[in-house]
């Protein structure tokens, strides 16, 4: 690993430590934390010296890196941020940064006709928006839906590293149905986001099927270098092509689903299809429509239908129609009772 990347990992680690105001951090504590962070990234012992940590703190305090970190010493041996809200990850862009980013975005946009660009165009759009906001000192004009309070987001980086380095992880995982967390090894293949929640997709054992685990149910993550990583030719596009969401009921066949959509909701369903297989079968005189989908029915799809209330009617298959009808009946009964 390059020395520059090593340094960035150390700065990020020191920053993360000092954000934790509930613990007292000595220089030795910061040295140990940096050593552990480098071990996680490199997979080998890397002892950070006292001198290196002192220089890191000095650089973080200075203007050289643009941090100007308010690191202070108290009780003659403990380090902390004088401003408890400070973090190096929330530093405004300098004019030089903005100029470099502007040139980079302009260069990348020259490749807009290549298929690769379609995968990164939204990222560049957000980057352009950030640059504009910094230049004009205005609020960004692009806002994406996100949940800052979602649990488990801090595991994204370590899980990402495990996936790209093909390392088995040990997870402490507590499902909504469990009273106590369970610990098990896991072979991670991809990270998937759906409806503002992140999921880790992989296998517990080579012989077992692919499963997804919600990051907000993970309580601890560690690397396990003792277990060989289960290589698998996992293709996420193929795996999820017949479902909406993250739940894939393996072994279940694809069904033809027919839905009636009322006039109020029809424009939304037309302009934002539920799935790539969606086809409009009928346009009715009352401006309602009938659509068909080719899907494996799962929990997420049923929740999607329920969310439209009376605006959607399942026409086929009959088993799904009955299940949605029963759910609506149960919901209606609750509204027939007085509020407790």
C-alpha cells in the first residue's frame, strides 16, 4: 500500500477516535488504533510509531492538509477535539479542489456516449452540483433520499474491503425474530441498497443458498483469515432480474402478474415502471390501465402493492389476489374498532 494511502487511513482513524468524546485517548491509544486500522486494510501487522502519530496530529492541526483540526491536549496526556462537532470528513472544498474537480468532471463528460458513462453519470451530476454549491455558496440543488440515522452504515467500508479482497467475515447478527445475536462466518459477494436500506449478500456456507443480511441488524464485523473464501461466479444482474427488492425465493418460478391501476395512479406507474418486465395490456375508458409483470413474487412486491391501497387490484394470479385481499380485510377490521 502506498505511503499516501497509509497516511490517509491514519488521519481517518485518528479522526474517528477523537469524535468519540466518551473515551479518553492517549497517544498510545491512537497509535494502537492506527496500527489496527492498517492491519484491517493490508491484512498484515503494521506497527505505527509514536513519532509517526505525533507528526500525523501535527499535520492534521496545520493548514497544509486543509484540516486545521482543533486537536488539543488535556490533563497533559489525553487528546480530543476542542470542537466536539468537528470531523475532517466535513471540510469545505478549497478553490484548488474545486478547479481540479471541475476539470475532472469536464473531462469525464467527454465520454458520455460510451456505455460505461451510464453507470457513473448520476455520480458526476451530484459532483457537479456539489461544485456549483461550493462555488456559489448556495445550497445544493440535487437532493437524494437518504436516512442518516440508519444503523449499520459504518460497516459499509469494512464489508466493501472484505468483498473486493475476498475475505471471509465473522458477523454478529440479530434478526428481528431473534432474542439474542448469532455469530457465524459469512462469504460476502455484494452490497445491495434497496428502499434506503443496505444489505450484505452472500453465503454462510458453500453448500447453502445465497442470502441477504440487513446491515442494520449487524452488531459486529471481523475478518476471518483462517477460512478459505468461497469463490462463486455470482452475477447480481441475473440473480435479481426477476424480483423487486432483495428477497429472492430460489426455486420459485416466475409468474405472470396482472394488475389493474386506477386513473389517479396510472400516470405514476407508466412513468416509473415497477419492473423492467412491465407491459401495458389495456387502456380503459375511465383512464385506468391493466399492466402485466413477469416476476417471482416476494415480500417487497406485496408491500409495494399494499402501499397503493385501493388504487391497485390484483387480477392474477388468484393466489396473490386472495393474499392481498386477506391483508386488506385485516387492515379494514382494525379501522372498524375504536382507537385504543
